């Protein structure tokens, strides 16, 4: 295997490095960048724990070869909070009791974030669809859906002020 | 207005910030300098003798540091909490496909993986047994020398005179139900990181995804031939467990420790999802034969129950799981004459053990389906039938226990659930719907339960707590019971905050470490709040006495006149007389008084007479009622759960939002149990090893859930709290089964009620020859 | 994970040149939602590819456009783009619906129509509607282009007649006339992350209740997604009502069982296929479809 050059943006920072060609974006983020908020739950794109936002879209980072992310703009859960200040979505997850064991949480938050970037006022059914690629075994999803609904209401109310 | 200031309020989770930012470290996220990777070679056959193992080629692969087999285990070859018959590494025999045969440590994970393929194992395949009924037949292949009949355990309950009870009956009904293998499906696969013996401290440290951390330590110490004080386990943030990260972690921690000792390097092991599903234990499949004698007026006169549980290859928790089943098998009803027998049977399937519910989901499915079937036979409304036989205050259970120490709230929870769904209106609505629709059918179904809280007659039941007030008034607490997502840290923080009269954000919860915490037994049986919570209350309460004593002195008031709230200690009679919590703490410290307390709580007395199958099995019980509303596609077998309502008496909700979270999560898991999930074992070979074929319910499958919290404070619980974790998933499946029967007129007696069963009444199985290959 | 060298194609001709030389040792990757699983699988009988050729940088293979009375869809167009395309939703809504039923948002954001075709799973969701549209595929290699019908391209489960030097460039079809009705029906075990147990796509033109053109394709029923010509012939010229739809469903189930023989899944699939075909026909024939 020949190492290949990689250049991409992760959480706003440009990274230039050499990578093993058979690394997954997931491995690169976890092992090279130590962004361990990106979780591996199944390795086959079924659980969504490894979800990151790549070029504006939620993707399973276990199904992306790192070379395919060349030139991409990648956002992980670590990139959401600014200077320790939680994003409204993260805060809403906490406020609604949507975090239990927490293992699905980063992926869940990223899927929700991707939804809100595309559609700032989704319906309950659109929220459920957007989160349907993220398995959670603890919450039964109800508080997670409520958290996303909550942030829409809150942001709506804040901007109306 | 609540009488409480922290308890009984929806306080935010204390561990949520770390988790929502991705900073929380789970075991697979940890790394140490010099770390190497461990991998397990697992069996090729469900049952075989190992003729020889040749690891030469594997050892000579560059980057490989160690290849170990059973002969390298320095201490006991086996472990197990009840019956120690599970091998850390297979000795001369493999008993299921997940058995470990050899270990590799290598510089990288891919080298370790490659080395596994180079280990040559010569097997002699043995005939296997894959069905508990077949395993009990004479001449069946056997698994363990100490169980020549393959019987892992037999429990019974005997009450009254069964023959007389049946003779009194106007109707005797008999039915058989079957349940399936269930995977815990925690989203975090198992992981450990073992550090070799500390050069100065002479102890091993193992970080990992541990649930029952003291039991795991016991096994590791045993196989390594080390005293307990030289094995230190630290729990990493746990990504879900549901009863699952116990024995599989005994093996994993023991193996990693062995490799760490052999290489002198930190060893990390992480299971892929396929490895996890292949090796880890499951919830038991049961075969349940129910017989009941009923009078015309709907009174149950007798029940005879026979249950066969597939224990798989090892005992694991089967003896305890089946004991809860035998105690609760007749459900929350008054039955004068009872005979229940349950057999746990060894087979060459994946072993089965603890999973949320712990022997109740199976008997609840059978019994609550059976109750509807009996009502139908009698021409009685299923609710009326349940109400007629329901346990009430002072009732005697099947095990002869008089329920007189707590409020028996079965009728209350059922009434509240029915009222919330407008049950009778729904019945009429769905009947009308079904008259005019051919393709879609709707139904409503109910199920109820009672459940013994904590360990009961299983054994010693006690828990400790550590609460330490620092000189600035901040507080450190820790516990030997563990957080696994259920919210324990938040609950304990609230309890300590309540007792000390401070806000929750002044309390820090320390990580769980076997060498620091008080051994509090396993974090199981929905016992954390009632047991550990009581211990926290004990410790914090004693600290309050100390600190308030000093405050009373300073303020020159009687100590029992003082109360604490929001960090202020003040006189109830004269609120102007007050002192801040910090100030009071500072004075307490200056006086040289102790600001750290160890709390302890011993469970109230229970009893069990195994010979006679009678006893006061649990010191208190919780009650629940669930209502499922479904729409069945009569032409495809697809079932949509339209709405789900769950009423639970929890004694007291320490954190109502957290209780609702437990209910939502339990219901979703119950929905999977009822409709979607099954680990398919084909002659000992697991066919679905990942989430593409093992179906966990998604956001789209779980309906809106209405959670109803009922509070009847219990004399034994902290602030009256009992439990909520497990009861939330034990009756969802029968409620759905009853709703499907309402909708279609067809009774399904096997789980899961998947497309084929709903449409055809039976399952269809593909005959595949694919081996359970471990993928990565 | 298998070991291989990674090559990202900058231009289509670069990709074709690479394949022309190294096709025997190369696997092409697009969205990766199928191939990544194969690469991760610990299958000792397959050493893995020498090279992975990544096409995702080739923007020329992306996009949905109308060209006269045709719609062309670049092979790298994702399921999300198919599901959200106003053009497709307007002209061939059952294709959008089928794409929307694939996996999960994350899978739909990566998985492509080209990958869905070339992976040739019997249960691929976009294939029944594409077959009903009589879609054709443009295949390119260094030597030039060729054009085959989707039916010809699919040769078996996970098999196509794509040559190793070739890349699927685009798929195209005639825009159905005004008044054409469509329906996509799918049964899965879950409501998301679900592989079809059975799917049916129907395209129907009706003139005063009478069937003009009928196209009926099934997924997860045969070795490949496929049209059922006998059912189409049966329908053409008839007045569509519930009885005719039921008859057509019965015929579809019969034909499928005739081809596959009675298998373990037949007791389930036979009645369900009948029902899905009937439902699809009635939905496609209803004034508002799908």
C-alpha cells in the first residue's frame, strides 16, 4: 500500500497529511486527529454512531474511504461547541434529557445538525426521518426528537424577540 | 409544590455535557504509550474437541508479540459467578461458536488480525445439541461433566393443591408460547485496555466497558491467580449495557490482562460488532407451557406452568434469571393453587444470561397473552378478567408472600393507563374501523405486571456510598454501582444535594474504580436507586447532621430547627438566623470534625425456601400497565404501533424526566422484542452478526409514547423511590400481541411477531450454510 | 479492512485510461455504501483489490437533467438528489419515492444510482422504477461508449454485463406522457434502514379507465429486479378495476413462482406480491398518484 496525500478541512481547520489508503474517514478522525467523539458502532453504516457532516451532508464516516474526503469540509461533534459554549442543539439535547449512555449522541447530534442546516423548521416527521439512520438503544428516541423540536422553537422564539 | 428541592425534580443529567460534546471517553477511545492490540481466535465449531493448536507461524509473523492459549492461564482456567464453568480460553473443548481458543497481541490491530489466521487448530467436531428439549433427552450430547443431564438449574414454586384447584375449575386451558434469543445491542461494542503490573504499585489496571465491575474483578483475579487488591478495574464511560457487559467482559478483561502481563505492554481489545454479537451472551429463549383452571365467573383457581430455558453453553446468570421467572410466572394475580417448574438447559448455542428484564419478559409475554386467551374463551372482557384476579393490598403471591408492606397498586396503574387512552372508546373505534377496512386492521391490547425490586432471594443485597464535603463546600461523591446511561450519577447527585441543601452543580461524581469505591454488588435488578440511593442518603444525611450541628452552635438555635436550601442553612422559626453552607463547612473543618462519610444500606430481609418453592421473594414490588395500539397490514403482515401508553408505579420519581426516559427506552426495546428482533441460531451458528440483519427499532418504528408516572412511596426506598429500569420493557410485547390478536383475530404465540408470523401464523427460515464468520 | 492502493480520478478520461490498463486489479468506488462493506469483510477467499478507483470527484457524472423528451441522470447522482429532485418528483414520482425508501439519510447522501444499478442487488430499490421506465444505460470505456437497456445490463444477482474496463456514465429514459400514473410499493422489516423484502413499481397510462401502457417491475422477487411482461400484456387494453388489478397480481405471483420455483420464502412472497401489485396498479390508476 502506498500512502496518499490528503488535504481537507476538519472543524474549520485545514489539514494536510499523508494517509494509509485503506483508512476509513472514521479511522482518520479517531486515530490520527483523536476526534474520538466520532464513534464506531457497527462498521457497516447501520447504526449512525460515526455520523459526521461532510460538505453539508450527514454521512457514515465508516463508509467513506479517507481519500474520498480529499478537499472536503468535515464537521464532527467536536466542532459544534464554540469556546466551550454549547451549540443550541447540544444544549437542547441536555435540556430534554436526550442524552443517556451517550454513545449514539454525537452521531445523533450531527444528523440533527445536518437537518437543521438544510431545513431550519422541520416537522416532527421530517425530524424522525432525518434521525432514522441513527440507532439508539437507551432513549426510545422520544427525548431526542423533543430536543430537536425544542431547539427549533427556541431559536424561533429568540429570533422573534 | 413538591416537598423536595432537588429530588423529584427533572434535574439535568450530570454527565450530559461531556457526552454531548464528544469529550466523554469510552473504553475504545483510550490509548496509552506503547499500546499494542489484542485479538481473540474463536472456535470454528459449536461443539468440538481441540486436538492441537500450533501457533508457530503466528508467533513468527513480524509485529506479533505474544500468542497465548489455555495453558498460559496462570490461575483458574474457568470463571463464572454462580457456576464457574466458563473457560477464559478453551481447554480441550469448545462448547459454542464464541469460545476463545487463542489470543494474540501485536503492534497493530491488522497484524493481530492477520496472526489469527495463522494459528492452526486441529478440531474433532462433536455432535452438538441445539434445542433445550432435545438436550434433556437420554443420550443427548452433553456439555459439562457436572451436568450429565444438561440441566443447569431447576426451580419450582409450589402453592396449595394443584389437582384440587384444577378440579374446581369450569374451564381448563392450555397453551404453549415461545420466545427468541435477544441481543442487548448496546451501541458501544465491548472494549478494554489493560495495563501490565505497575512497576511500583504491583497491581494491574484495566479500563473497560464494565457493568458489574466487582464481579469482573473477581474473575480476572481468579484467572491470573492474584489477590483482589492487586487487580484494579476502572470503568470507562459505558455506552449502554442492559445487563450485557458482564460475563463477556470477564473474559475480555481477563484476556487483555493476560496479554498485558505476557508482553509488558498496555493491551487494547475492541470487539467489532460481529465479534460482539458472536461471543456475547443473549436473553434466553423460553418454551413456556401454561395451563390454567378458571371458574365461570372468571376467577382463576389454579395454574400449572412448565418452562424450558435455553442456557446455551454456560451457566452464566441462568440460575438467577430463571429464579425470577419462577417467582413471577403467574403474573400479578391471585392464584390459590400453583405449580411452576422451570428448567435451565445447556445447549451448544450461544450462552444466555442477564438482560434487562432478567427472566420476566418471557413469562410476561406468555402469561399476559394467556390472560387474554382465557378471557376470550370465557367471553369476558380482558380488563374485567384482570381486575377480577388482580393482586390487591394483602394478597398472597404464588410464593406465599403476603403483600402488606407496600401499596399494591396494580389496579391503580391499570386504571390510569386505560383512562389515558380512553380505552373503551378505542375499542369501539377500532371495531368500527375493522368492519369497514379489509386491508388494514387496528387493535388495542393491554398487559400488566408486578416485579420484585432488587435481588430478592438471589442473595446478599447491600450497597455503599462515599460522600466527601471539601473545605470550600464543594462535594465529591462516588459509588460502587455504575452509570451505564440509566442516570445513576444524576440520581445520586440529587439525593446528596437534597440531603445537604445545596444545588446539584456543586457535586462532582468520581469515576468508578474497584480499588477506591465500596463494593456494592452488581448494578442490576433495577436496584441502583433503592439500594445505592439509600446508601447515598445515609452518608449525606450523616454529614448534614455534623454540619448542621456546627451551624446550630454558631446560630445559637436548636439543630432540629435548621433546614438547608440552595446553599443556605437557616432556622425554620426565624429565617433571619442563617449561615451559608460553605461557612458552616469551614467551621466544621476548623473544629476537626469529619467531612467524609461512607454510607451503607442493607436490603430488608427476604427469604426463599428452595425445597418447598415458597418464600418472601422480594422486599417490595412495582406494578405496571401498558397499552399498545396497532395497525396491521392484513396483506403484508406489517405491524405499525400507532401509540403506546405505559403507566408505572415507581414509588417516587427521584427524577421524573429520567423516569420518562427509562420508560421510553424500555418501550422501544419491548417493541423490538415483540416485532423485530431475533438472534438467529442455526445449529449453534449465529446467522445475523450485525445491525443490517439484527433489527433494532429506528425513529420511524417507535411511536409516540405516553409515560404515566404513578407514585406510591415505599417505606424502604429513599424518599419512597423503588425502581423503573426493567419493568418498562417486560410487558410491551404481550400488549402488542394482544393488540394484534384484537386486530386480526389471530393469536401469535411466538416472538418476534415478524412479517411472516403475522401474515401466515408461522415463521419462515432460510436454510443457509453460511458460517458465522467474524468480520472486520 | 483489505489493503489496496487508492486512486482518485480527476477526469473521466483519466479514470477510463486507468481502467483500460489495470481493470483486472481494480474495483471502482462511488458512494461506497456497498463496496466498503465488502472491503471490511474478513473473507479469506478474496485477497482484496489491488486498486480502488474513486469516481466521486467526477462532477460530470453527477446531476439530473431534462434533454428534450428525456431525463438523464448521471451515475453519481445520490439517492438524496433523486428523492429531492423537483423534475423527478414531477415527472416520475415513483423513482423519487423508491430512492427515498433506501436505507437512511446517511446512506442516501452517499449511495448513488450508478452504484445501485451496478451492485445489482436483487432488492435494489431504484431498479424496479427504472425498469418500468425502460431506462437505458450509457457505458463508457477508453474505446468509446455503448448503450444498453437496463434489462440487458442486469444479468444475475450482483452481476451485470458491464465490462471491467467500463464505467456506467448515466442512465436515461423517455419522460412518460401526461396522465401517466405511477406507484412504488415496498415491504421491509423496518420503516428505515430496511432492505426490501419485496417491492413493486408500476407505470400506467389510462385512457378513460382503460389501460394503454402498463409497466410492472418487481424487486426482491427474482434473481434481479425485473419486469413482468406477461402481466403488462394482460393489463393492456383492459378496464382497470379492482378485479383486474387482483387478477394481474395473481398472474404476477404465478409468474414469479414459475421462474423461481417454490422456495422457503414463497409462502410469504406469493400472497404479498399479489397484494402489492394490486395496490400499485390501483394507486397508479387513481387520479392522484403515486
